[in-house]
C-alpha cells in the first residue's frame, strides 16, 4: 500500500501535440493533467480532458477521459498503453524504441527509407539505423527523419546516399527518444566541405553554439584524413551544420566508405566537443563539456494531450508501505 506525502507541485503547459518531458524532483510518482481550454465547451470535438498515471504503471500507459463529441460532458475513463505517461529516474538512461524492420534505403539526397510500419514515429524524431544490408556504411548512426508517409517511408534528412554503390534492401530502425547525459554531445558527421572555413554536417541537430571548441575524428575510410584529430573553433551554426576555423580547401574530399569496407569494421566520423575556445585569457576549457542535463520526472505523451490546448498538471510524491 502507499501513503500520501504532502508534496504537491503544479503548473501549466500549452500542448503542441508532441511528447513533453516534465522535470520533477526525485521521487514524484503520480501525475494528473486537466484540459482548461475546453471546460464547458460544446464544440463538436473530442479532445483529451483529463489524464492520470503513476510510476507503477507500464511506461506509456495512462487513464484518460475525452470530451463527448458536441457536448459539455466527459466520456467514461479509458486505459491506454501507448503515448501516455513515462516516469524517468534519469533521462540520460532510457531504452530505445521498438525495432521497426525496413525494406530498403534509396540512393538519393536525402536517402529515403521504406518500411511497412512507422508506428510511433513523426517528423522531427531521431532514429538509429541497424544492419542496413547493402548500405552498411550508413548503419549505427542516428538520423533526423522528415517527409514521413505513414506506414510507407521517411527521409533521413542529412544523409546523401546518392553516391553509394547500391541501395539497402533490409535492416531496421529504432527511435532514439532521449539525449545523452552531458552537453554538448558527440555527433556523427555525414559531410565536411572543402573550403577556407570547413562546414561540417551532422546526422542530427547538434545543439552546438559559436565559440565552442570541437575535435574532428575522421578515420581514413572517410577520405579527408588531413582533418582527423584537428581542433577547431565553431564560428557559425545552423541546426545541423557548423562552420570551423579550419581551412580544408586543400584537403581530399570527405566521402563515406563502401559497404564492404564498413562491413569489415569502421569507426564513424564524429565531432567531439572539448569545451569553450580560450580568448586570450585563462578559461576552463572543460566548462562546456561537463554540463549534466539529465533530469528526473515524467514524459507526457501525445495520447494524453490535444494540440493547442492549455493543460494544468499536478504531480504528487508518495511512499510505499
């Protein structure tokens, strides 16, 4: 059994329809949400009105009540098993999503993945690619997805596979729904330009900022050996690219290895943050490599919220007896 402890937190959020991670102090194990926007509404819609969950329930589960269509009443409570609440002891340690078999990856820019089920995926999600038969050089990397067609295909936004020797014919993907504990993070590299200021493309949004220092790891299989292990300062960024104060105009071109070479074993090209760039005075170069951004709390999934609605949440802490 459990006994209540007088430790209640509350707040509000406006839903955008996507999963939301609510940071809570350690030990909170009850969550309740209520749709404030639609209280008393007679609109012909069935938004989520109330939901609740506890840490003892399976991840993604919840009790949920929808508004009755066209009436200011609430339907009977129902139980859901996906898209509900997931309690986190440590957001830096989570399980990858379910394995989704793929039937192919095209030679294109961007590469297009074909699969029979896109269950649980949406544009902007990150997936990890496993065992991509015929395109092994792309396996083991996390990719940002876009252009999703439900139960048909999606694009690997920052992968240009047009120069690969063959398309993939099998493999699998799993959603990566969490970030590593420390910021800034290592990121996989999918391209580096030959330019006076090298522009690096990462497979997912990198989260770096101008002024940070990174070391580029570019194994010989990726062609641009001259940049391997060089330290550079970021001078400009976009979501998935960053510009370095490294002149790569005379370097050999960056290129993925063949599938056969990858199958024999390779280390992927990576950007490794090492801290902030010193600017003429003493600086702790590890400041930007040791920021722990992991949280405890609860993930409020898409099935217990309706986009555009204002929700009030309350969280409670109890002890088991």
